[in-house]
């Protein structure tokens, strides 16, 4: 696992940006000019400490208000891994940003202020991680320096969160608890003297120790075709390959495959990665596949193993997180973008909204911005899909406004 994608979540002033800044600083990932800018700004504000939030909060409004508004992606590396952190906002009105940031992440860090404990926003953050089936969740109980590094406070918050975790239906999720102080750096990268009672790992130690089997989904092999490769050069005069990214599981040379939607059958003869050939492509690989016979394959088609066919239907039941200011109502038409396939769709019905505090559902006929609900959709042609619980990559889609071309919502097939 060379690259690990992480999403952060937390309420106002829980210290997400400070934690990330401290992580960058202690791993020596900040440039000299960035450190100088942080030192200068901290001094101007009269702080007797370095304000590491400046390392991530790029918008002027973020720096002025001390909150995170936009999703910022931060990149850093250690000797073991490369990391991409999506610093997402925690406010209720930015739920759509939070979903966007967590949608591609394998690990989530949920911050809790040790002084406040588990609050309403904690429920929302955990619910979204359950909805998106993020396998690895780190509950970072921050600002322990402000509660005298109390083990009792840590244990109380841990117990409260475990009670929340008991409501989750995603039992494959692993939840870890780490007490820390992002401001002082205790248990972020290094262990300091503040919490001798804590014998577990620091944030970085935990991330460094994760294996691919801990965080990556496994399921049936799905290969959405992005483009057809036809070089027509002297060396590759008759070459016909199908390029895309493989999800779910591996595909090997010799595997019997079926092309959707035509249901044409063939066999894998070669797997190319740039100028090299392999006998097997693993999940997550971007490769070019050659098939035994020259059949009609185009962008938007999907290659699957012949004994692992997905569902092929025109009607889908979904959970949708709505992101547009224009409400989602029955009868509205959108494009469904599912992998490389785009299909015209009509909203059949909105049945209810789902509470992010695990209190259940409420009957509804529409979805407003940042609301999550159950939606029935009719498609103009059949989609080849799995449920999101079975295969995340083949069970997710976005709704695109046919008039404005904006991304109006993100959906998960039930």
C-alpha cells in the first residue's frame, strides 16, 4: 500500500487543521517558507505557540473565522507511505463537502474536543463514515492538555463513542481511540510526557501500520472501459486493447470474461501496464486488457468475469446525499454518471429523509441541500451495478443536472 487516503472530520474548533499542520511539521513535510509564514503569523497574533492550522486553511475566510469551509487536499510522505489527507469541514451546512472528501478515503480521523465529548456533530461524522463504508476509523480525542491529560476523561469519551458505535450496521469497520494534543504534538507523531497511562500507538504509528487488507474493499472484479486503444503503428498494426481501472478484485490472463451490456463472452489474452506485460492485474490497477476475439467494446462498457455478473436493471433503489440548492423532487430528470457510463434518469420518488443521528427516517417527498434520503430512480437504459455494500466502486454514482451540468447529488445503490 503505497498511498493512503485519509479524511478528517470534526466540529468547530476541534483542531482538525491544527492536527494536520502538526503532522506535517513533525514529519518535516513543510517547506521552510511555509514554516516561516506560520511563525510570523503566530507572532503577529500574539500567540505563544505555532498556529499550525495555517498550513491547511487556504481561504481568507477560513483564516479569519478559524474554521474549515472548503475541502483541502494535503500531500505528504514518510519512508513507508505516501498520504493524501482530505481536510473536510464539520459544519452541518457543509455535509456535502464532508461526503465529497470521505468518498475516496480509506481511513477517517474523527476529532473530538476532550472538553466537549461526543456531540451531535460526532454522530453526523460517524454516520457518514458508516454510509460510505470507510473501513478504518480513528477517534482522535484532542485537546487533552486542556483537561490535564485526564485518563478518566478519555475513558468517558471512549465509552460514549462505543455506545454510538453499537448503533452502526457496518460491523467490518475497525474503530481505534487515541488521546492527543495537536497543539503540543503529544501522540501525533511522537509520544511525549503528558499521558504515560496511554500505552497505544500515536496517530502516525497507527497509519504506518495499516495494511491494504485493513482498508481496501474486496469484491467481484469490475473493469469499466475508459477508452479503446488502437495505435495503428507498424509495430502494433492490429492491436486492440481496452484501457481502464480495475476495481474489486484481480483479473488474470486466461480468465473467461463477459462484456456488458452486450453479454458477449471472451477471454483475457494479455494485460499491459505501459510498456510491460503482466499475467495478473490487481484491484486498483490502471491497465490495458486484450481479449481473445475482436468484439465490439466501447467506452462505458464493463468487462467482468463470466461467473460474476452484476445486476442489470433499469430501476434502482438508492440512498442520495443532495448537494444542490434546487431541491430533489419526483419527476425531475438528471444524468446518472456510473463509472464511465452516463445514463439519462428520472426521479420516480423520494420516500424519506435519513437522520444522521441514528434516530431513523422521516417520510418526505423531496430532498433539500445537505439532506440524505431514500430515492427511487428509473433509467433510460439498463445499468450494470452491484449494491454499494457489496462493491463500493460499482455501487456509487453521481447525479448531474441536465441543464446546468453541475453535480447535484451523490448516490449509493441499495
